[in-house]
């Protein structure tokens, strides 16, 4: 018993400074690993929430070849507008971005490029030429948009004003409100009809001018066989011929590229 008592009262061996340092380092490593795991989980949750609530990302726009801004604030605003105007279905997102890319040179031009003679030939002037990423055109339509924004600007150069203040909003408004053809608007039409090149063709006639008979376009969208001329300037179906939308081959290429990302 005496020996046991002596052993029980024997002082514990002290740890060396090196041992203490080693234990402290191990604890720090475990703490950092735990924090890293928590951070990864938070980022994963944030990513899932973003994907569930926001239609597009900056990396997708860059992959698309967008030359406009892809800053965080720009992407945040764009996603907000896409949700506000209900441009969230895959067909509509695909066709919307293919259209803004075709109209603005993938973000290079916020104002339609041309000279006075070109504008006059198309029935407008430098002051009401195409403005914003979807190139909303003509003073009456531009003023209708500004009125919808609650903006009482009535200066002469509505195009420059819209390009400066509403580049994305004018595009979203035009796609889902301003254009009422194909009925009820390109946004709802694409969502209803589906993600096909023929449906995209119909939306481009709406944006560029209705240069085709309704029955011709209806037949194409419904699956009738059609041909496009080698230069891409005319389309034929059921023995009828019509001009294609302006720069149709380039528009179709933008559509196919957008479909690979958003479709």
C-alpha cells in the first residue's frame, strides 16, 4: 500500500516546449480544416441558391463571348431584370441572348451603327436609332419604354439617353412587353413553342420586321420542310419565298452557341 501511495503522489512528467508546440499546431490544423469544410459547405449552398434564383452567371456570358461588362454589379442587375421580366425559361434565355448578341455585336454597340443616310432609309434618325442591347428603335417606341419606366425624359436624343441609362432594361422590356409579335411576345412565345431554330426564326422576324407571310412562318414553325438560300437572304416553303431576318446566318450561329450554354 505504501508503494502504491507513493506512486499515486508521483508528479506527472512535464511536456517539453516542443511537445506543446506540436500539440498546438495539430489543434490549429484541425481548426483550419474544420473552418475550410464549413466554408466549402457555405459556398456550395450559396451556389445552389444562386442557380435556383438567378438565370445566368458571368462565366456563362464570357463563355458566350460577351464583350460587354460582366462585373458583379452588372450580373446582379441583369439577373434581377431577367427575373422581373420573367425571362427565365431555357428557350427564352437562349433566344434572348442570341438576339441581344446579334443586335449589339455581343455587347460592343449600345447604339445602332450607321450614318444619316442609313437611318433615313430605315425610317428614323440618329436620335431615335436602335438603342440598348436589343436596339429598341423609333421615337414612339422609345418614348413608350421611357413612360413604362416612369421616366419623363422628352429630349430629342432618346436613343443616347436609353443607351446610357437603360441598356439591359430596354432589352428585357422589348423582349417581354414591347414586342407583341409573335403573340403575345417573344418571351412567352419561345417558352410555349420550345427551343428550336424555327421558333427562333419567328422571334427574329418580330425584332427585325415582319417580312414574311403569316401562313409561311406558321408552316415553318409547325414542321413543314423549308430551304434557306445559299447566301442566307431568302427562305422558301410550300412554293413561297420571303426575305430572311437581317443577317440570318449570323443570328442562327448565335442561337446555336447560346443553346449550347442555356438550352
